[in-house]
């Protein structure tokens, strides 16, 4: 696990950019945290750093937003807060053949119907800032965190991977 102190939105943007720079070709990221913890902010920063142009909308009401990636394929940003059962995902037509990056907020609401997380990001309010805990879920996630560690040293508050 790697833990980061994010003092403000700029620090969250920096972590998103570092995640983008070290991203594996295909990855699934589950974003956990209370409302307002910074899940959408981190996802937006990561997408922007991957070259997504134009508006990056929160998928709060659409449940999924799709973005073309410069290196091919798509990134999907899902917000599952409004669903009550994983079976509802079937109606979204989530055929992930072209998906290179999944960013899933409230993944517990889609349990069993989503791909396994390569990386889990737990975000929590902590005083005036936020704390981000990154945990690998697969070998892909472990390798991603290993590449991230040297870049993120300025924001890291603890690492016991």
C-alpha cells in the first residue's frame, strides 16, 4: 500500500498526472471515498494527463462517460452511486472490448459485474486536505505502484508496500 497526503486540488491533479504517466496499457481503477472525497477530481486529472481534450464531465447522472485515448482505445469513467443493484449495469451496454482504462467510482455497487481492480484508490478527507491510499489488486497494479513510487516521492506520507 502507498499513502499520499494531498493538501489541495493541485496535489490531487499532480497524483492523477503521475498515475497517467506510469499507467499500464490496460488497467482497472476502483475509486472509493465518501461524497466530496476527490474521486472525480482524481479521475479528471488522470484523464486530462492522458490527453483527453474538451469537457471531462462527471458521470453522476449518465453513469458512464467515454473518452478516446491518444494511444488508442477508450477510457471509461463510471459513477455507480445511483444504482442499487449490480444487475443494472447490464442496461448500460458495458462491452469493454475497446476499454483501455476503467475508472470506477462506487465500485462496491457494481460488485460481481465489474472487472477486478488492478488498483484501488481510497480517498478520505483529512483536515484541510485529503489522504489517498493506493492498493494493488493484481500484478499489473503492483507493477504500476512500483513505477509510481519514484515519481510520487514528494507527496508520499507512508509506504509499506
